[in-house]
C-alpha cells in the first residue's frame, strides 16, 4: 500500500511537473518566435550582405539602390553618380582614432585636391566609436563634398566614403549617417 501511494504520488508529481513545463513552454513559445523573427536576417526591410566570415545588414533608404564588386559595396541615392562606398578589411588598426587621423590627415590631402575638413564628430555603430568627418575638395574645377567614417568590429575595419556634388551631398548627408548608425554586423 505504501508503494502504491508512493507510486501514485510520484506519477502525480511527474504529471504536474510535465504540465507546468508544457504550460511554461506554451506561454513562452510566442515570445521566442517573436524574438527569433525580429533578427535582422529575417527582416525584409534589411539588405543583407553575406561574405565569408561575417554578415552585415542595413536598411536601404527608399529609392536608393545597391551594388557589389569584389572590393566595395555601394549604396546609391538617386542623385549620386557613385554612392556610398562600404568596405572592410582585417582590422590592423588597434586605436581607431589613430587610423582615422592617419587617413584624414595623411592620405586624404594627397588624394583630394584642395582638401579641407568641414566638420568632425563621432557616431556609434553597435557600441563602437565611429569617428567621421565631412570635407570639401576640388575635382575637375568643381567643388565637391565628402563624408568619411570608420570603425572596427569583429577584427575588421569598416570604412564608409561618400563623395558627391554639393547639392546631392547636402540632400543625403543625414540619411548616410543614419544608414551607418543602423548597420548590424554578425559573425558567421
């Protein structure tokens, strides 16, 4: 009789435990599905670029297009000839501010005729400090404007460069900043 009572109690507690587990699973299942579907890879609004080792995604602004070649990914507003160049490479840079300064004080003045810094600042991309600057330069006798930003994530240095005529640049500068701040990067 004691064995029967123990067995009944044990079975009853297992059923109760199973019922509780089933109830908890059914309560959390919808939340888990929502969390899983909220990942950027499933979100149809994000443009996802998959490369060996990592994936990055961004929201493509309305009426913009994108293109890829072996070295750059381009995100192009309707007014631009070339668009925003996005690239990344092994992050040899240990202090992003030093690399940013080397590029903008060393390489840019050599690359761009009459290079002048207009404004500097810092964006945040996935918790990474992202220094940026806007600049002016002369190309074929025409004054043009540019935007450059860079950060390191997953041992890769990401760079963003947009150069265009004054009207297009002014029209799209804030959209470019928002696009950069919204980028999501994931290791594969």
